[in-house]
């Protein structure tokens, strides 16, 4: 009898979570229930699972509307009917056409029209829906003659009056209107609550046929679904046997490249994995991934396969990953095993420039009907809720900004704000919009419309209306096609090295760079600026404290620096134990047996699973729940709570002291959402090694590539500085040598025209094109004559020094430009190259003297940093401090003074307030780090970018020197000689992270607290 129920997946309309809708029906004794959300099928599978739990027969459908007007409701008779409905909705979502007012021909669908939209002739599967408020209209109308076509269609949208008010607010949010402007036609009726079956039957006593027909329709709908059956493309070749044979052939062909001709350990591992892959029917998934990677390699695109997929030797041989699982003792069962409840997926990174071409290939290579992006469900959170509700309530923008930008305890407590709080609590985490997952692609055996309808977001890829959690629940393994700038740097470097030096680098040959002696040396010194994942100040400091001089230590460092490990105090403890391996005690023999490699410290997700199993007595399935909870991939907090209860019960049964059990679980819990599996860390480490190898052997090519891929942790200036330190000469932009991006000419690095602030990229491209066609520009007159460019862009080029090849001073060039461009201001845009060059007209201009710093200030204003000198040269003082970075270790525990140029600053919360870590370069260009404790930061705050005089104590921790600051103040620069007005003068630029926003996370434990947690007394 309940043919038209809305959940909160009827976006900005329904107010009932799917599970709550089914639970309410069960409480009222309902035996059959239909979910018909408006234009979405997102909630279908959660609905089916909830109905099975409550022993309710589920019926699924879709409600079709034009704006606020109901057109018809479609109910699937069976699986084919659901496919038909999804296919129909998908067509109109993608084509953007208006839905037809009458439903098309369906073979396995019931269609129910509202009484005000009934077609002239009803087909066998079409009915007229009658709501309670319309039942008497029907009885006394001409439609009363066809009672056999009447069905009870009483909608369910909310549960109570408060939710009705919430529904009205959601409708206002949808229409971007004030609550007072909401029309009755654009909202649900005031009776759309779920009644008991008895109440519903009584309500239709004047039209009993409607109940009878509704019951018949619901009983005849049968949607069968197996959640455990894999839904991905079942086979690659067409048969399981064919997949098995092809996979084996590919392994045989690639085995020697990875392991040589005779490696019995690797061969045994291969056979074991192939057996499990075949047993679980994953051959097609591996081969589809191989197909994508094969295409990538054919285009010379560099990729990194990471995540748990790197546990597979098959993936390694197929070049899906570059991590050898034997070398790191990675067990395949972490990726794929018969007991694993949720199917795994491959995470593969490409350069940000190549990813779209990979996606384009996937959507063309595989059946378009079976390929789609995974969806994502954006939900209402604090900022969006308060902003939207504030608008609906008619609050002024200033008040809305205060509500959305501040925590609740800072809100004023007026009547309107209290109402906003009430409804904000009710709609918190409600679905708000459907969008496209950042990287997940689904490739199914059957057309995707057997599982979901599709949308067509701005990126022009079909996108499923289900998110990754639902996809996993129903048996999909998605392909994560990701991108990163670090890979862009590597790819560009390899191409540039090939172009400039004719050297080809095989990035799959990990023996070339992993554990390379020179790479290990540079790692241990933290000389890693520009290298993916290991260039941040925190990571460079960690590498130096760990003396990270091999692959295994780098793998551990890549994971131990994650917030989960640091939050528990294990980061600090790991550093101590690594440097003092004979001066600690294990918590328990289990820690020594299973975590000996990491000194008894939990570093990876696998470590947590091991401790949960071997120490806490949890089985592997519970361990998998913990793993998913740690990585933020579970929607069920109830499952995690049950696992926690079992953990404590088991530990109590094993006789562990409560203090020990609590501490171990505290460490486990700290991993939530912030931890890596070991193979993921290993994949990052391989990429870091390759980046470092390229930087060491081809430093200028590498730094130019880093700049052209928009750097990484630091601002662009830092990467130009590194290039200069590597022997490169950084040159101002030049119309005769610069490209759009930075370019390398021998040892000279020309800054690209795109780096000029406010310079139009289209004009930059035209300059390069014209230069390639007509040769170098011989003079400013020649440049202006060949290019139709306005005075603004020409002056930018002059002031940045782009016409220095003419040998004329800037002031003369500016005057000449104004004469030339005024003369040619009416000329045609299309330039016709002349057969003979006209003589250049000469003007006599007054000679003006230029201050030595004028160029530097021009460069700061136009490019963002000085090029013709360094920031230290621009100080009023010649003092450079008493000590340089190279002498730090000789001044341990002594107070020094040094001048540093601020590169980056990180804000960190502590129990005593916020403190800062600073990163600087000294007068010789070497990097160093400072610590600013809360009291010092209060008395000696940062004053923006520039050079500072720093006084503090040199502290050496595990061989890594830094300065604990006592005093720090910014030094004045020379006056800007170009302007008389103070306001017009240029200052050094702000860089990334120089003025960070305060963090809101809880402070990490102090050194004393860590000592206490790990059983060391002062």
C-alpha cells in the first residue's frame, strides 16, 4: 500500500534517512514498502538491506517530476524493470531534454499517474494514483468509472511536524528563496507522514479498489539482488580460462625483466597469487588494469601504482606497480584473500597533465554502457548548513558570515539563531548534492543502468548515482585513476633529459634508482627539495633524524610521519628507538615478535591489524573492519564499536592489565583516517627515489620541470633558488629566449612569460609563435611592428627586463614604446610580413640614472621575487650574522645569531598555545629550521615575508640541528627608489604557508608525555 515513499536522497525534499524509513515501517507493521526517490536511485541498496533486516518486502522505483509537478511514478516489476527506469532517467539526465509528460513504453515497469496528469488511454501497466486528500475528487469525477485502474498513492516524505518544517526549509534552499516566499505548490502536503496499515485502509474505505490494486502491484514486484556477487567486468578475454591463460603468458613474458631467468622464490609467489586470483575470479580485474597501464606505457606516461595493490607480485610483473613485495615482505592476502569482505581496488597515479588522456582512453576502450565514474554524495556540514539556513531566514550577509565562519559557542543566542541551530542539528550530514568521485571509475559486466541511474557532470563523464561505499557494498571494485604534480615533474624531467641530452630513462627499472648510493646519501642529509613527499620541512627533518640512508627506512618514514602515528606519540618514540635500538622495552612479547622491524611501534595499517589479532585476539575479519575504520572507509560506527568491545573483552580474558589494554587501544584508535598500509608507503618511497635520482643526475632539468609543474610544498621562488644552487643561472623573462613556461638553455634558465603577473597567456603564446616564424626580435620597433600588443603588456615586458637584448635602458624603452604604439594603435591585428625591413626610426631621449635596486623591485612586483640580486643584498645592513648553517653542529647548545630569509612557516597547537616552526635560507643559500615556542612567538611574532635577524640556541636532535628561537625580528630593506609614496612601495612577496591559518586539531603529545606513555621516567 506504500507505493510512494521518499528518503532524504530525494535531495532537498525528503527528510527521512533510509534506515529510519524502513525502521518506522517495521514498527507500524508494514510488510511491503516501495522507495521512490525523486530522480535518484542512490538509496536503493541501503533500502534493500534495511528491508531484509526488518523482514519487509522491498519494492524500488523512481518518481519523475517536471519542476515541482509530479508526472508519474515508476515501479520496477523486476531487475529488468529497474534497468529500464534507470536507462530512461539516464537518457534525460545526460541529454538535458525535458521529461515527457507521459511515460514511454516499458516492459517491466508499473507506471502510476497522479489524477491531474492522466493520459487519455491507459496501457496495461499504467494506473491512476490517488492520495488521501484526492480520494473524494476521484469518486465524484469521470475517473470513477475505471476504479480497476485506481491505486492508493499516499506519499511519505517526513515523520513529524518538525520534519515538515525542515522539509519546507530544504525546499527554500533548493529554490534559493526566503521562507516567506515558499508556495504551497512547491512543497509536500501537510499529511505526507506514514500511517499504520489500518489507518490507510480506513482512509480509502470510499475507494477499496485502490488498496486492492496497490497490494497487487507491490506483491507482484520482485527485485532480486546478490550483494556478494562481483559486479565488475567478469572477464577480459570473454572466458575465465582465457583470462587465466593470458595472465600467465603476460607473467611469463615479464618475469625476466623483474627477476631474471631463475628466481624460485618469486616463481613460487607468482603461482600462489595466480591461484587465488583465479579462485576469486579477479583475472578480468587485473587484466583491465594491465590494459590501462599498457596504454599508458605506450604513450610514455609515468604512473605509480600504490595502495594495497602493491602487495601483489603479479601487479609488479605487469608493471602496474613498481614495488617488489618480496623485498619488503608484503603479503598478498592484505590485498586479496577469500576472507576479505570488501573487494580491493588498484590506486594508480598519473601526472596531472596525463590523467585526462587516461580517462579518455578508459571510456573509449571499454563498453560505454558499462563504464562510469563513481559518484559522491556531498552532505550538509556546519558551514553550508548555517549559510543556507541563514539565507532562508533572511539574515543579513554579515550575520551569515559570522554563523558559518565561527563555532557554535561564539554564536549569538537570538531566536532566529536558536531556530537555525535546531534545524542544523536535524539536517547535519543530510545529502545535499550528487557529484563525481575524484578518481574512482567503475567498469561493470552488465550495463551500469542495472545498478543505478547516471548523471552527466561538467567534466563530461557519465557518473553513477552511487558513491564508493554503496559500490563496494554491492560488489564493485573501482579503478582509482588519480593525479599528482610530483609525477608531472618526473615525466617532464624524463622528457627534457631525452630532448637536451639524448638519454632515455626507464622509470620501471627500479634497480636504477631505488637504494642508489648517492640517493641514500642525499636522503640522509634531507637534500630533497622538489622531490615528491620528501621535500616538506617536517619530512626533511625526519629524514635527518632517522639518518634515512636506505629504502626500508624511507618506507617507514613515509608512514611514520602521518598524523595518526604522530598523534599517538609513536612518531617521537620511533625516532628515539631507531637511534637507540638497545635502549627500550617492548610493551609485550607480541610487539617484539610481530613489530620487531619497527621497534615495537605501530607504523602501518598492517601493524594495527597484527596487534588487534595477535595481542587482542580479534579475527582477521574484525581486523579488516579496523583497517577500514582507520582509513575512513566505513560508514558503520556500530561495527567499530562492536569490534572495540570484543577487543577489550578478549584482553581482559587474557589477563592483561587495564592500563596496558587502554594504552594499546589508544594507539590503535589514533590511526583513524591518518595511516598508510606498508605497500602504499613503499610506492611513495619508490617515487621519491626516482625524483631524487633525477635531481642528483639532472639537477637543472629537474628543477625546471618542478617549476613548470607548479612546484610542490614551496613557492616558485624556492625552486629557482635550488636551480641556482645547482649551478644554474636564473634569467629574467626575455622575448627572444623565454617560452611560455620556464626553459633551459645550457646552464641558463629563462623564466617563462607565464610567470609575469597579469600577463595574458594568449599573448605569450603569440610572441613565441611569431618568434618561431620570423626569428628573433631585433628591436622594440621590430617587436611592436610584428605583434599587435597593447602598451600595458609591452610595459610589463620592458620593466621585467624582457628587452634587455636591445642594450637600451628601461626608461628609454618605455618612451619608445609609447611613441611606437601610439603610431600603430589603429593597425590591423593580422600582421603581414614585409618583404623588406624598414629602417628603425631613432629618437633622442633624455638619459636618466637608475638605482642599482630598481630592477630588483621591478622583478618583485612583476615576477614575485628578485632575480638580479638576492634578498640579502636588499637589506639596509651588511651584517649577516655570526654563524652559517654549515657551522651549526659546532655550536650545539650555544646561543648564536644568524640572518635568514623566510621560506615557510608552520603553525602547530600545543597545550600552552600555538607555536611555530620556521624554514629559512642563510646567506649562502643553505636551508635551516627554527622552533618558536608559544611565549617567544607572543613576544617576537612574525611580521610577514623577508629577512630576519634570529637569535637562539642551536639544538641537535639525533644529528639534526635547528634553532630554538629566543628573539627574532624582521630587518628593514632598502627603500624602493621608484616611488616617493610609501604606500606604493613594493615588499617581498608572501609565499605558500608563510602566513598560515591556525590549526584546530588537538596538540600532539610532548616529549615528556611520550616518555611517560612509553614507560620512561624522568
